[in-house]
């Protein structure tokens, strides 16, 4: 939630201000903290907010660690006695906490400075670490060890199938197809809905824009089981044609992960210069046309990062999918949970490994897209420069 938007922002960041800071006597660390961090401040704040909200509504990790949280209390209230009153009260507390976090992030965001341009494209310059190189290498090794090696090391002993059975490949491929379908539609529709809200919150500080944004973030703090049960009630009473079908699952994904998309769109659009929109409008383009032709393409890496995050979140979502699933349309997360429940760890390990691959692929694709946009940014910026010199057809073609 933090890495992908920040990575996209760093790929599009202008290196000229940092070079100026270095030429004025600032060291590498000071230049980075005072200049570069300010350029990625909005993605950092948006990612931090999403992490805080995710911790509020997460259930699986805290349940396995036997740690008492609000989400665990909601789960117990529904499962033990189906006490809707207690679960609703706890859910409201989570909503209030989410609003407080979102309001704090909005205050910390403040009014972002408007960038005038992107500067000239430059190749990345390697930074010589000197005596700190061993510490940097150790930090990278520790990160890879904890995030990749340890989880995979725990799965490998079960992949051989010598203990709890063999892999059902047909079942795995069917679950993979369902996961790709549900997560793909969920990510696409969520990003389409997030675009107008994210652009509005990035370009306007009005009370209406902030209210819409806070309302979207408040729903992210609700546990998925609460959203799933709410959609069950909605499906039975208002959308019977969708009840028990894949549309309800996709609707749950939109309700759960819309804040991720809004945060990515808002942070990306806010860091793109508004001057280019004004130039396009002065040359005859409408407000919508200026956004579509100028600001959205400039913010594309961050928007794609948000789409990748939503896709991964949809792929691994369990509680709401379990409640709303279409019969015979199990996802990777559902099959993983089913095999763990019956202590079939061999198949569970294969589903876990497949989920890891599904999570990694969007990151690799996004990185390639961002690298390609960086290599082609010089031509695009030359078109924008032509607008500033009065060559109308270069940008409005």
C-alpha cells in the first residue's frame, strides 16, 4: 500500500531540485529529506493512512496471533450469538476511528505546493554509500529474508505432497481463473469510480470534496464480514437478481477497496502540475478534456499502482467472498481456507504459492510500465513545452 504509489512517484519525480540542493552545499541525506521527500509526501501520507485503516479492519493476522481487537470482537459477536447490536456498536467505533485517521491525514497533507514543470529527463545517478554500504546491504537482505524467504520456507516442506495428499491441478486452475475474473472486474470498476472522487479531492479543498473523501475512507475500517452481511441484506431486499452471483462479490470489493484507489488517484493527480491544465484550457480545451489529455496521463503511474493494489487486495480477500460467493466459483483464498480447515496443508501450500505469484505479477507489470513511461517522458514533456511556447497542435492533437 505504500511501496507501489511511492515507487511510481519516485519514478516521475524531478531530480533538478535535488541537484540544486546539492550544488548549494547540502549532503545527499539532507537533500533527500528536504527535497525528494517533499515530492513524494502525498503518496507517503496516502499509503500511511491506508495502512492504518487496514490494521483497523484486519482480522486474519490478529486472530492467528490470538490478539484481542475490535474486528475479533465483531467476529465473535456474529459467530457466537449473532448479536447484531454489539457488532454494530463496535463497527461504529471503527468508523469513528477511521474518520479521525482520515482527518489527521488531511490536516498533515495541507495545501500541496503546485509544481511548475517536470524538468528535463535525466538518467538515474548511482549513489555511493561508502562506509554505510554494509548496513544498506544488510537491511535489504533482512527485508528479503522476512518478506520472501521465511514465508516460502514455511511452504516448501508441504509442496511435495508426501504428508497430506497431492495437488488437484484442475481445482487450482479453476480457482485461479475465478480469482483473476473477480479481482480484475473489481479493480477495473473500483478505479473507474475512484477517478472522479480522487481528482475532485486533489483539485478542490471544498467541504463537499472532503466529505466525499472521508465517507469513502470510513468504510475501509469496517471488517469485511460486516460489509458482506450488509450486502446480503441488500441483495435479499433490493437486488435479488444479484444475490448469490458474482456481481455481489465484485460490489463487496468496490465497497472494501475504494479508498485504496481514491488515495492513489488523489496523490498522483495532486503531484501533477496544474499549470498544464490551465495552458490546455487557454488553448480551447474543456476542463474535462484538459484532465483527460494532460493530468490523467501524467498521473498514470500512480493510478496504475492503485489498480495493482486493488487487484491484489481483491485476490486475497476472504470473509466477504466467503459470505457472498457464487456456488461453484471458489477463489484462491476460499480454496486455501477450505484446505486449511480440513488440515490438507499440501494443497493449501500450493494455493498460497499461487496467491504469492498473483500478488507479484502486478508489481512487475507496473514497474515495466513505469520504466517505459520514464524512457518516453522526454518526448511527452517536449509536447508540453510546445504548449507553453504557443504551439497549440502539439498538445491538443
